[in-house]
C-alpha cells in the first residue's frame, strides 16, 4: 500500500514498540474504505480513535499504577489477589481514590528483573506511570523468600522518577 510522506512522518510518532501494529491497523482501516493509499488524515484518524484512551482530562488527576510480579511465582499465581486488592482499594492500595487506574501488570522477566527497566521505559513514554507496586510475592516472605534483587530493582525504578510501593495484597 502507498503512503504519503506526511503519513509516514505521522506514523513515526507512534512508540517504536507498537509502530508495526499501528501501521497494519491504519492500512486495514484504509483498505476497508476502499482506498489504495494512506494519507496524513487517515493516520491521524486511526491514532485519535485508538490512542485516545491514554489522554486524560486535565481537571481529573489519575494515579496510574503498574504492578510488577515475580516471573517464577507467576507460573503458579494468576495475580488475582493483587487485582482484587486494587479493585477493592485494600491493603497496599488503601490510599488510592476512585481515580487510580491500573495501566500495566507484568512479570519481572526473571532474575535479576531483566525486563522491568525496558517495560517501564515504554510505559513512561505512553501512559505516564506514577506508581509501581512490587507484588507481594516479590516483597514478602509469606510463601517463599522475597526477591533477592528487590533493593536493586527499587533503586532502578526510583531513578526513573517513579514511586515504588512494596507489596500489593499482603
């Protein structure tokens, strides 16, 4: 499919990790319209429709939350206790009002937390994460020893300007 130069330049505004997916979506929408080339307006229309969830009302401050889980423990734990605790605003989520929003929940990627920095960099660019909760499986020794890399992980997250909270549902 042909792309105008301005359309390609607009596509470059999409975060690199979703750019191929965004390009396919734009081409699909354009094809559905029966067109043979992509214009700047086509890209803008698709971006507006599919990226508007990231825009917030400036009058309404939301606290955006990411939860990082232990990769090893995730094989046995579906993460439901973390999510239910957040939804009910219990335990380590008590301080959040109704405007708190979970924007990501992912595993560390295995010791020593090899995927956390990369994923947080992507989130910072797209959704502006405010708080990162290290799940209870990484911080408490109720079921197993806590993460041996926890202190280094906390330091790395704080260097990104993010607040770290130890624990979710315990």
